[in-house]
């Protein structure tokens, strides 16, 4: 039978039709038979266990009870009309209530008969009831897929429920579809992997993920499908890395010359940490191999990534090549430019900056100087990828906070040289190991896990609204010592939906507490014109203002060593990663620094965990692991755009061991068979070709 049946459009599934298919496409992204099979249950209900009425508690989840219908009444009229059934077992009495499908209930639920009622109980006026329970006549030997043991529960939407596609409706469709396509579900993994990890075949796994007979069958199916999902991601990433090394030759940086030696020995005002030296050595080795370097540098806030990037760019310059650094915002680009030009003078290398606000005359001059090789290092924003920006001989591209750029944006930089330049990407957002393996599995990863000597841990406190005057007093004390303060708000204007402190109200309150002329306040937010933003920034950087009131636009890129206090309003509304980034704006000088997390009195469970974590640790990697558990991978680094994390069943927090097995297997297979030509790997080769054509591994059949 032709396996292409699994790519059949959804509307051809019996019982769906065009209207239902349309809402399934829009609400769940299900387009084909294969998509429907990969819409996995998110939990299961044990239908083998029966409760007695006197065992029900207010905390009971979904339960099933065997009882007799004692009475059935229609109560109310029109909108309040409902059917109430008195249901009894040997231990007590409860109510079953229906507000919809009343005609069917009235005709099919018969007084005096014994039924199995299934649903979630509620306690009202001392009596337990179940609204809209599932009802089946009690049989001593019931039959029917999914109802004997673990019943699958599927994600649905309100719109789908209007088409009778709630969890029960989806269960029925998938059961019918499985009966239809079972012969067409072919294996995706070679037998040696199934044997090595004791994995069931794909056909059995898909049956048991939807309709397991017992917990062990379900566990085996989940493990198999998680391994498959993660394995194909790793195989694709590692194969891509291998092919890129074969396809893209790289320029050789064989010389450590006058520029880097002079900078290191005469100019660099601090000693590099051992971690920085290790990463520079890794970059040095990469750039001598004759293939394009693709390396990610992870480093916590203040770990010295910029110094490593600068020395890498000087290495390129020493070998006769230009380098560029692209940052996601103008503020960050200008901060990099200021930091680098403070260290480097024109007699060492020529440095320029190009951003969206660069004037036309400046742009023309920069374009000319780039093409004739007069600029050694160009720093900028998205403006660097414009077609008009052409280099004489670009040898190294540094991309900061790279997750903020799309793949196409990054690749435009790579194409600005005949021989692809070496790529160094940096992130100040510590990434959990599992996420780095999945997102950046095709990159070599360096970690700067050591802070420069003399950097003191930032003291973090959590204060509630009732302690605000104490916070203002602390700010005054720090300002009196000559320090400066950041105050960050999550919103610019008042929101009707969110009861948050907002920047405009905050400025009013701060202006009252810190009146002119004794205090000066700068204001920065994303809706300001760049010129105004830069002016306000400079006022604060130069020490002319005492307080910087801002939104999260200052999350990255602001370096003011004299700022010793970071106040974050409504801190419970921020993600852990963002809180950690904001905290990293202080603690950059020799003085003891503080981060004050202000919140309301009512905190969600997650909000409480975030704030407690911030108070407890300054370790960005520990924070990132907790953030991954709380928020999931997509939110941490904005990786939804990458498409690499569209995971159907695997979980990067709980499935770390499976991910490691999958990666190790992919590495071993490619080491032994780099072009996948062995008989046992031909199946994998075929799947990779499908992936290259843009077919998700979840659509591989």
C-alpha cells in the first residue's frame, strides 16, 4: 500500500468534512492524517478505578462511579432549564446535572437502571455533583477502545467544541483514523537503534500513545516517540554541521600579529579570566582549520564576552581581514562602540558604527571606507545587512544576542564575502544545556563561566508594596553616597487589563519623592525617538541625572559603573531571564550593588518561585534551568521563530536523559557513516532528505 496516504488532507477523514477540517487547521495546526496522528494526548485518565460516593473529596479530579439513577427531573425554563438526576450507590447520594443536549439525556437516561458516571465532581451546598458527566450503561465486561484503562485527553478549543470536537470527539476521530492507516505506518528508526534502547516499533508506539492498555505500554510508547523526535533534530543539526564543514571553506587566521599583541600587552586594562583565555584559544584553533567557524559564546552578565569578541576581531585584522559586530538595538550597538573605542585608538585599528539613525552623509562615507578597506571593525544594527553595505574582505562576523535575529537576517551577513566569514555568536542569556543542545546543536559552544576578579555579587531583596517608603529611603541613601539608580517598569501607559505600576504614574510618584533641583531624573522607553533616547542615556551615563526611569529597553547594553541600585517594579510580571538581565545592569563598578524587586502582595505560585530564585542566587545558569521549567524553551530566548523547538511530545526539562541518548546516537552514526551510505542507515538518509525539503520530522512516515 502506498505510504503517501498519511499525507492525505484532513477533510478526507471520515466524519470530518471541510468545515471541521478548517477549524482543525486554524486552531490546532492539523492539516493531514499524519498531523492528526501526532496530536498526542496531554494526559490520561485511569478508567480502571471506581470511586464510592463517600470517597469523593473537594480535591477529587476526574472520577467514575457505578450507581443507580433514582430520579430524573427537568428544572427551570429557557436559559435556566436543566436536567438533574439523583444518583445513588451503597455509600451515598449525589447529583448529575445537564444544561445541554437535554432531549437526548431525557430519552436515554432511564430511572432505575445502573450506569457508570464519569466526570469532575463539584461541591455545592454540601452536596457533590457532576456537570455533564459521561454516562454508560454498566456492563460487567465492557468493551470499547480507550474506555477499559487509560483514556486519552486531548487539547481542544471552544471553537472546536462547537463542532463536537472536544477531547471525546477527537478521541473518536483518531480511533477511526488509526484503524484506517495502521498498515501504512512504517518504521523511521533503524533496527539497531530500536534494539540498543529497547524501543517499540513506530506502529505499536502510535497505537499505544493514543490508546494504551496499561501504564507500561504508555511509558514505552512515550519514550520511543520522544527519542525519535529528539534524534531527528540532533541528526539534522549534526549532519548540517558536517556538510557545512565540507562545503564552506574558511579563511585562515594563522597570524597573531601586532594588533592583538599590542592590545593584550599594552592596552587591555584588566587581566583576562581563565575562562576568557580558554574561549579565545578555542576561537584561535577554529580559525586555523580552513573551514568556516560557527561558535556560540555563552556568558553570564558581566563575564567579559565583549573583550573576547574584540580580541577575535583584532585577530581577523591581524590577518588582513575586516570584522563586524551586529547588535539587535541601537542602544546596544552604541554601547559596544563606546566600550571598544574607549580601549582602541585609530592608530591600532579603524572602528566605525552604522545604525538606522546614521545620517546619509555618514552612510556614504562608511560605504566607501568599507569597500576600500579603510574600516577594520564595523559595529552596527540591522543596517549592516543592507545590500549597499559591502566589505573589501570580511573575515569575521560577531552577532550579539543572536536569538533576536532571524535566520535570513544572519545569513545576509555571511554572503558579504566570497569565502564565508567566520561566525561568532554571543548571548548574555545563559541557556540550559538541553536547550543549547537542541537550539545550537550545529554550533560549537564555548562557556565563559567565570566573572572578572573584583566583581561583587549583587545583593537582591524582595519588597512588597507596603515597604515602598523604605525603598525610597534606601534610594536617597545611595544617591547621597554619589551613586545612581535604575527604576524599571513593565508598561509605558496605564493598562485597563493589568493593574501594574506604569512608567507615567511612576515618574509622577518619583518626581514627588525626589524633587528638583536636588534630584535629576532621566526617562527612557521604546516609544521615544532615538535622538531623545540617546540624550537621556548620555545624561545618566555622564552622571548628570541621579535616577534612570525606564522600560525594559535598558535590559541589555547600558553600562554605567556608577549605578549601584536596580529597582524593578511589578517584578513578578517579568520572566526570570529578563529579571537576571536587568539585575546585570548594576554591579559593574567597584561598589556594592543592589537589586530591589517590588511586587504586589498577591503572588502566583510561579511568581513566588521567580522572586525567591532571584533573591537566592546570582548564578545565571541555575536561573536559566528554573526559567526553562517555568516557561518552556520558546519564551526564554524568543526561539519560536527558529522552528527547531516545535516539539510535539518531548520536554527539554524532563527528558534530558533521552536527549543525551539521542544526541550520542546521532554523533556515533555520523562518525561511523558520515554520508549515511550503509544499508542500516539508508532509512535515516531518506528522512534527512525529506527534512531538507522542509518536511517536519513529525510528518515523516
